[in-house]
C-alpha cells in the first residue's frame, strides 16, 4: 500500500522542507514523483504526484468523488480541512476540463501555517480559503451548500466531535434540500460507530458506508434525499473518477447502505 511504503521513506534523506513555529512543525518529503506532508511525525497527512498534482492518490479522497454521482448542473462545495489541497486541486481540474461546474468551492482551514505550506509546496490553485475553526464556521454560516466534505480523523471518543454537540444537525441545516455530507472516519470502537450511524439517521435520509481493502478508515456519505443505490461499476466509469484516478480501480471492499 502506498502510504505504508512512504512511511518507510519518511526520513531526513527524503525531507525537502521543515516549517516550524511555536505551535506546529510541518515536514515536506519527496521521493521520485511523490511529495507528502507530516506534522513532524511519521503520520502522512496526504500524498501528491508532482507531475500530475490533480490526481487523487488516497482511497478516501477518491471515495469523496461519490458526490458527483448525483448529477447537478453545478455544485456548491464546502471543504472542512485543507489537508494538502488534494480536493481543491482535483475539483478545480475537473472544472477546467469542463467535467463538472462549480458554482462555489469554499475551504476552511484552522492553520495559516498549513495553508502557506500547501500554497508553497503542493500546487494549491487559486482558492477561496478562510482561516477559521470548522466547528465554529458550520455554526455561523448562512449559505447553503450541495456538498460538505470533512477529512478529520479521531482515534478516541474525547476528540470525536461528530458524537458531541449538534455538528451533524448543523451540517444538515447548511446542506441544500438534496445535499450530502461525506467524511473520513476511523472506527475506534464498534459502539462509537453504531452511535454515529444512529445520529446520522436522525438528521439524514440515507447513509452509505464505504469500506476499503488494507485500510482501517471508512468513508461515510449521509444524504438528505433517498437518491440511488451506490453502483460501484457506475462509479468507476464516471468521467470525473476516471480523470482523477487514471483509470485505476478504487480499492473499495464493500458498500453498506442504511
């Protein structure tokens, strides 16, 4: 698996930049055609192809493309968490190639240091980025979006804000009538996952869970409308998916519908 291989190469030999201030440390690494980011440890925050920066190399990011299975004349998208700018690069590329239309593409990132690093090393396109806390933003925003993307990861109940407060309810309110919330989730316990699914069914009509080969993380899509059942063959053949994966098969193991 790509991430496991790169973790072995996350060392001083492959480090091309270190950005450090009083509250954060960012390290950028490069080997052959790949460039990746860590927060000063060996946990990889994202990977980019230097020659094809628009490609989505992570199964999680690839699964986020499910949002385009619901055909719309244009999409308004809110991305909570910039990461290495993979979503911004990919979606702007699709728009430039006229494979989708974007009416709005807004990104929320807490750290100005991360934003500056991604602009400098990860080919971030000209984007609408607001430096803000994602939870605060979702509670105050008045505009509605067709799609909300969330790529945070928790490994314990104390940090899992999806199970706390009214985030899911607020996200549902921010979404349009047929809107969708897609997010990366690491099931740190069976009880937490069951509770999360119950909360999602409270505020959304349908829930799709995507499980991957060789990856503990799952992607969950919560929809405000019933929509169509996920078809893996249709997903693989969608022009947007093919353009951003170079026709490689997305490593989906199983789909669950709730």
